[in-house]
């Protein structure tokens, strides 16, 4: 068994993941999602591109045979080649109960110095798709210096990251090596433990993890506090110290009892307890009145949702559902750029469409639509007064919901709110990331079914937004108490 740089990286994100990756039952692991596959492909492509101006050699060995990879790398280092692409490093453990340490470095570059191989040493260079030199990357780079110290008999004095936008970044090894050794010791201790670390669902961290399905099930079965919006790992630790270990106990707590939590504040204390109560009751709890001016009802209303490909900085679909409350007609307009160079055309189509209904409010969910309207207006020379008049018609329902009602949901995303209200998407398990994958597949293959699936998904998002708006008006407008949702 090897303890690899990947384990160290994952341990910094989640201790449980490091444990499960080494000792978990593989039957509970999910295959990588399309989105994760795309990320890995993008990362590999980015690495190749960044290193394309350099010449290098790489060790030749049977895939997965780490020992053979290390032997081939050692041979290249012994020959003193200038650069080694994806060299394999393995060093035996210091303590017999520990595992051997190993890693595959993006690039090893030769420098003058003194090592077991001769008058040279190798330094590690890691290529990252990220824009910033995240601490977790720096810790991994420092880990490679420790591996190199064992592998070549000399500590490298440099380690570098190559970042997407910032370019070359030198890791401060005086600072990072001791930190890395602390992290490594923690990882070794976690892997020696008999118990798997406690689950903690954090959507940003867990959504790309192959243990998510399994961990979510565990969290759901135990009604884990991490499923409550607003419970961060830091707050969770503080709540545990206060003996508030379940949603039920939190629901009966007083805001004053949470005042000891650092940086928490009175407002957050009220909000979190209200969230626990809504969850226990399975019922919405209003706390701020919504007025008709905030959530207007008009003869014709527009529901708007954008699909975008961030890597191309492209808004490729403006979906608009036009709801005529007088006639009962509902018409969906998918304004789609089949190719990226059609973005200007669909932007103009969107402006023409919304100008046909100059008095209609435009409902959307989250700030992205407003930001994109500003960006597209600038990009395509739309006069600022036109953009200002357009944006003045926008109504952000996410903002309204989160500032007026507490719902028994695990997150205030459109999917979860609309689902709680009983709305169902026609296709299960689709999200914005999947729409991006489908758009890229359409461009690669020309298969129109990908575009059809995106349009269907986008229309459902617009219809879900419509359901949320109607519920807000029906149940919460000028009401002192929201009713339990039928869904
Ligand atoms: S799903 Fe989340 S809690 Fe579970 S192992 Fe992955 S990152 Fe950790």
C-alpha cells in the first residue's frame, strides 16, 4: 500500500475521503460523473499545453506499476536528463507501521547541486488548472520535495506551481514543509484509526467526490446537522461543544445560547435556529413580509434562465417562458447559439423579445442573469440606458426567498426549493454542469439530441422559477404565516 500525493490532497479537503479512499468498500464508490471526467480531461490538456514549449523525457512502464515507474524515473535521473515528465517517486516509510510515500510529479527539472546521482538535483514543478496558489497545492508541492529528498538524497531548494492565470509561483518551502509534515502526520494517524471520520456534507466539497452517494445516505439516515443550510464545519464544531448535536436540539435552542460561537452574531443565531425549526416541522417559516412591489403580478410575466459555458465565456442559451395570465397561454422561447459566434445574435433576439413586453417583470433565480446582462450589454455595445431599464425589470426570486422565508430544504438552490414545492424536472439528475457537457458534445458530434436535452432542462428551470414565484405570492405575500407546502 502506498500513501500518495493524491491522498494528501484529498485529506486536506476531507479526512473522511482520505480514509475511504484507502480503506472504504469500493462497492459504495460512484463512477466519475461526466463533469468530473471533463475536469480531468481539461486538467490533462492544460498540463500538456503549459509544458508544450519544453522538451522532456518520461519514464516508460506498465500503467499502474508504481515500482517499475520509480525504477524508470530513477534511471532517467541517474542519466541526468534535463526534465522528466510525470516522474514516479517512492520512498520507504520511516516507521514500520506507516506506508511508503509516493507521488507522480508533473515535471522534475534539473538544477546544479549535489545528489546521489551526481552534481545535480531535481526540483518539482506542478501544473494546476486553478487560478490561485491554493494552500493545498503548495502542501502537495512541499510533499514532493520530501519525496525527492528520500529519492535523490538531497532536499530540493525550490518547488514551483504553474497556474492558469498567475503563471509561475514559487512555493515558500521554509513555511510549507513544516506545515506539510503536520498534515502528513494527521493523514497517517487518520489512516491508522479504526473508525472512519464522521461524515460532513458540504456541497461545494462533496459534489465532485466519488463517495458522495454513500456519504449522503449516511448523513440522511442520521439526520446529520451538516444537511442544515448555514451549518459550516467551524459552526458544527462549536455547536457540538454546546451539546447541540442534532437538528431537534438546535430547534429548541435559544439564540442567546449560540452567542458564544465566534463570529456568529445575533442574526445568524436566529436564522440557524429558525432553519432547524422549519426542518423539524417540515414547514416554511416566514420572517419578513413580502410586498406586491417586491414580487409583482402582471398580465404577462417573463421567466428567464441562462445556460453558459464559463471556459468559453459564452452565454449560449437564453430561455424565456412567457406567461400570459389573462389568456392562460404559456410560451417558451429557447434562444440558442448553436455555435459560439452566434452569441451576439441570441442577445439581440433576447432584447427584441423582452421589448415586446415592456411592462412585464422578468423573474429569474440568483444574480447570474443580471451579471450576464451587464456583461453582454458591454460586449455587444447595448446602450447603458437600455441595460439599466432591462435590469430594473429583473426580479431575483432567490434573493426574495432567502430574505423572507425559511424553508425545510437542504439548500436554497432552485432545484431543492422547487422540488419541495412538488415540481419535477422531466430529466432526473441534470444540472448546469451537465448542460455544459452536453453543449460541448453537441459541438464535437453535431448530434442535435444534446441541444434538445439542454433546451428541455432550461425550460424546466424557467417553469420551476414560475412555480416558486407563484408559491411566494400565494402563500407569503403580506401573510404573517406561510402554509405548509403540499409537496
Ligand atoms: S462525500 Fe463529502 S464527506 Fe464524503 S468522503 Fe467525499 S468529501 Fe468527504
